[in-house]
C-alpha cells in the first residue's frame, strides 16, 4: 500500500517525502521493523518511540510517523503529526483495510464485568452459529484460534491486525473490552463500533488517571465516538450511566435489574449451582450466580436482542453460557470445601463477589484471601480491607503482584482499613502459595474460600521478576493432601 493512502486521515501537519513509497508493513515497535515498513513512533508511559527511530531505520523502515520536532534521518519519509498516538491508530485502520467496518464490532467499557460479558457474548453468538472474534483481558480469539494478550485493550496495530484476521476468517461479529487507558491512549481511534456497552463505574486506575472525574471522562469518550448507526447500551442502575451518553450520537438502550428499562431482569432464586432469572418477562436458568452476574447476563441478552437476535433464541443460548476463566471459578474439594477463584481487585468487585457468596452460602464459613498490586493505586488498599471484613468470617491478607514494592508494606497499608473486630479475624501471610494452603488446611467443613485478585493470571510479579503461579495447581494439590 502507498504511504499516501495510509496517512490521509492521520492529521498530518508536515510531510517530508520524495515520491510515494510502497509500505510493506506497519510497526510501532522498532524490534519488529522490516525492510519497507512504516515505523510509528509513539510516546508511551515508560518508553518514547521517538528514541528508537534510528533503530527502526537501520532495520529497513522507509517512512516514520512521528510528532513534530523528531529527528528523522535524511532519505527517509517523515510524517509529522500533532499526536502520533491517534495517527498510528488511523494509519493502522487504513493499512488493514478498515476491518472494523466489515463486521459488527461490539465494545464494552466499565470498571467490572467487561471480561465476563464479552466472553459470554462470544459464546452466545457462536452457540447461535455465527463466526466470531474475541478481544479480552484473558485471550484473543479469531474464530476458535487463540492467542495471548498483553493488555485489556491492545495497541492499535495489533487490534487492527486481529480484526483483519477476523474478517479474513469469515467472522460476522467481534466482541472487545474497551479500557479507559485504551481510550485515553487513542488505541480505538478509527474503529467503527456497531454497539457500545456501559456496565458500571467504580474505583479503579486512579494511579493512571489521577482522579475519578478524569477516569469517567475517558470512559465517556468511548460513547462520544459512537456513530449514528450504532447502539449504546447502558446500565441505568449505575449513577453514571446517563452521563456516558450525553451528546452521544448513537441510539440509546437502557437495561436494569432494579427499575423500568428497555430490558429488565429479576433474580427469582439462586444458590451455589446457579440462579433462576426473569428476563423481559420470561424465566430462564443459568449456572452463573450472584447479582453482578445477573447484570452481565442482562447486558449480553440486551446486546443480542439489539443486534437482531430473536428473544427465544437469545434466552435459550443464554442458559448455556459459562463464566470466563478466573471469574467466580469454583473448585470443589474434600469435606465440602469450595475454593472460588476470582479476578476481583477493586473494592467494588470484591464486594460484589463476597455478597454473592454470602447470599448463596449464608450458613457456611466464608474465608477471603486477597492482596493488592504494587506500584498501583494505593488509596484502594484500606478500602479492600473494609469490604472484606464486612462480609467474610476470616481474612487472609497476602501478596498479589507486588512488583517493586515490599509485600509487607502493602499488607501494612491494607490493614489500616481494618477495625478491631476485623484485625481479630485476620491472618497475614506474605507468601501467597503458603497463604492458600493455610486457608484450605485450616478451613472447617463446608467452608467457602475466596481467592481474590489473580483470577485468570498464571503468574505472579514480584521484585525479582515474573514467576509461574497458578492458583488452581496449588488448590488442587492441597485438596489432594486432605
């Protein structure tokens, strides 16, 4: 593809170029540069791509997309833009042939429920015979082909390459998580969404955004960008829902578990094995449980209906859905002890899971094992403790991904949220594997043990690096020893 075709919507300020070179590849990592490629220099949180322009040119880059003032060697086409973040997203969209417009792309944003909702949408539409793609925190899927993912919302080059693969594989739909950081960093610029979903907004990522208002603003930008042909589905039980769709050009559809809305849901009964829901007047059974999952399922149903799926078809498929890995994932052991693995790493997410477990197992001892990530928002640490002590009979505070911080220091900050009663039922064990074993070995018959924070992750990041760490392996090995 010619350079001029790729950059025509990139907001070019200055173009220094002799001729119109043919571009063989688009890369935003100098290590991936190849002969004939266009290298996009992007300023990130840790690295500035402008520092690697020379390295990309040495590997064969014939053009560089960058911001004004960058030093681009003579003889190499230089495309200067105001924002290379936005420009690379627009360039990727063009280079890969505008793939998002060739399928029905659905994005979901919100603090909690994104992974579960997109995973279940992917399951539901495949159950109904549609070829689909999935872009999530856990993994990316092109049809049934799986690949790993590094971020909740991938960089725009990776995103558009995956969407292009989906188009090539015959996918009709693609479902993706849209993070506030991904929106702020312009990763979704240029994408055409058929639908956008808002789940909820609570405390998260304030270490990055700086304030809740800025976090909200970035979420809202997703809906500001939806086109007139799209549909915006919002959870009206969240107080920020209507703010999301102010000035939104898309058609707005509301869903609720508490009040009147376009799509409604009520929990009729629930237990450890699932719950009976009434959705838009019709009863349906699901193996998922908890109020938060009722909202997730309602969002899936509402989206399916608004994309043209018949009510009966949607409800039958809904009843077959399974939770995403690491989301209320339950392992049953001896003596009727259950270990529940969940990604809950915010106060609100932790409260949702603990409330759900308390509702379905009101007479069983509930043990909550959790920690907080290092080098991340410190203000939520005592809040996590406040939530845990409210619902759990016992607390075990341990490590999560401590990164460069001392686990002992993180635990100390978590403990400041405990009152005297909370402290009396709390045990602190820095080694997470040992903490899990202790929780199981000291649990009474019938106990429910929540392992919060890691979820789908199969690693732990400590001060000395990244280590293999799969809670399922530890749980199963400990259960076998009972």
